[in-house]
C-alpha cells in the first residue's frame, strides 16, 4: 500500500519542472487557502493592539498635516519626510484622511495600512517562492517564516514606517515580473519589473534598492549558469533603470530639502550618510539583532570579544546552506537583501551611536526577508525529500509543531508596554473635531480660530510644520466660506457656547 504524503503537488510547477515532486491530490486550492489563511491570521494577530488602541506618533503628525487637505497634498507632494521623498504616500494619506473625516478617526484608519500592506506582501512572497522552487509548500513555508515574526513589527504598527512595507510590496511585484521574464522571455515582464522599481521609492527611501535587488536576482540566474557576459546580461539591468528614472524625477523637485533640511536630526542639519561607519554597524547588527531575533532572542549589544565568534558562526551556517542548496539564485537574492537593506539605513543613521539604533525593529523588514529567502533556498528541497518519506498525519503534526514553535519564539518579542498617553490623545483629537465643526457652522476661518484659541500641545508630537511645532488647532482648516467676526465673538462661539 502506498503512503499518502503531504508534500506532493497536483499544481503544475511553473519554473523548474525537474525540482517539482510527483503530483498528489492533496495540493488543490482548498488546503492552500486554509494553510495560507491560518498563517496570515497568526501573522496579523501581532497587530491587533495597534488597531484597538490606535495612536499617532512623532512623524505621523507631520505626514498627516501635509496631506490634510487636497491643497496641502499638492503643495507638499515632493516635500520629504526626513530623508524619504514620498509623493505616493502623500496621495494615499490624503485619501485616508478623506475616509477618516475627523481627526479622531485618522489614527484608526491609518492603523490598517501596515497590516494590509503586510497581508499583500505575504501573498506575494508565497507566489514568488512557490514559483521559484516549484511547490506550493515552499511558498507557504516562506509565508510562515516571514509573517509569523516580531522582527520588523515597528515597520507595521507605526504608521510612518509602514510605508516601507508598501515599498517592499513594490519590490516583490518587481521580482515576480522578473521571474516571469526568466520563464517566458517576454519583454513586457521586464517593463513591469522596471515599473515597480520606479514606484517603490515613491513610498519610502528604502525603495531605491528595488531596482538593484531585482537586477541582482536576474544577474544571479545568468552568472550561476555560467552564461557569457554581454547581450545575455544587458537585459538584467532594465529594473535598475526604473530606480534611475525614479531618482531623475524626484531629485530635481527636492534635492535641496533632501540633502540640506533634516529637522529630525536637529535645526538646520543636513543629511548624514557615512557608508564606512554604516558598514561597521551592519556587521554588528547581524549578530546583535537580526540573527538572534530569528530564534526569538531579544537584541543584545554583545561585548567586542564575542562579536567575531558570533559572526564566524553565522558565516559557517550560511556556507553550509550554500553548499546544500540545489538552486542558489534565491540565496544570492537573500544575501543582497540582508546586506544592502541593513547597510543603507544604518549608514543614513550613522550620526547616532550604534547602541541607540541597532534594536530598532523597522530596520529589519527587508533583512528578515533576505534571511527567509536564504533559508528557503537552502532547506526546502531537503524538506520536500523528507516529506516524501512521511505519512500525511506525520507531516501535519510537524507543520503544526513548527508553526506553534515559531509563534512561541516570537510572541515574547512582540510584547511591549502600551503608550499611557492614548486617552489624552483621544480627548485632544475630539476637541479639535469640535472646533472644526463650530468653524463650519459659524463660518469662522481656520486662521482666526488659531488666533483666538489657546495653543494645544499634542501628546507624542515633536514635529514641525510651517516653522513651528505642530499643535492641535493646526488641523482646523476652517469654513470654506468664512464671514467677518470680531475676536471676542469668534472666541465665544468656539469656546463652547455655540456648540452645534
């Protein structure tokens, strides 16, 4: 009697038929949706607290203020947020402000951007790895390893950082297009790879790596197969062209602000970028934060005498994985993600001490994806061989045990104390909405409202707009058809006696 195995697939392999296991009826669309749905739910569960108690934090206030009205959005379309030129982010935030309506709803609406972008990214990761390794189990494993992780939580639950997840989605779409070009040779797929590379920096600065990383993936296919240089390699640089066009559009509009105006560093500060110091930070970041986090260990700044040993252990494990791998294209892409996506932001933050920044989770979004790609490329072919020798029941047990272990390892890293200023912020936002409604009712302009009302410092806000700290009533746009009011009359109407 033949054993029913968990890893056999009835779905036609799309990239490398020689790597696909024999067909089996288990892998129809239903089990794929069930397992994928469970992984997605486990991944998104980390972000429920941010939706239940949504808040605006630090950079969020400036981003919302610069997209508060359509006029504000157009005026600030190319205005950078710190070092990020984000015209696409300005447009989407204006749409979310329109959906929210009131300031007290904005944080709640914004809280969905990161989780939804992550959900889309998980689907794209599944699709890319499945096609790369020729089996749906490979895609589901990649989904689980990436999604069920607290490594990059800050990039999802903090609204300002969640634009990096949208940039990652553009990168993944570009990788899928490049993968389709390798399969079919049709030029339109190269165009789409360049197109997604062009869009990626429009959300977040890390998107400038999309074109180079997609080109690296294509070059790895050529170089690892020992194909000759020249015409064989030239098309691999088309995605890089997308990044070049994006910078050619962006920099003429805001190069002065990008390089010379970085208020998050300090008044009058210009951009700091130190590639050498960033490189030193990167090696330590690997062994102090990225790799320990993969197994659920919190970031720890190791003493100098331990760094070399940790690094040698990591390099040894990587070398073993490289030796085991049957197709190293995914490994090359993983290494590119780990190295470049760690080095670029750490070089941009080299003006800070290493101890201040190495534990920031938002810097692990793409490096963690690189680790996942490397592990999948090295281990999945071996796991598929193991699965062929196990029964369905044994395979189900192993998968559930692995998912449970992953959750158990990552949950402690996901726990953090809530902000105690949540209630204060809710009260402040409701007061702003009350004044906005009164301005519309009594035809009072926003400028006059700010003149007659006392200033309102907002909790967790330390950003500026128009040369001064953002305050609550800066979000009062006033009536579109204001009429003349004396200061005393306007004050009396807005202080509550004229409440609607």
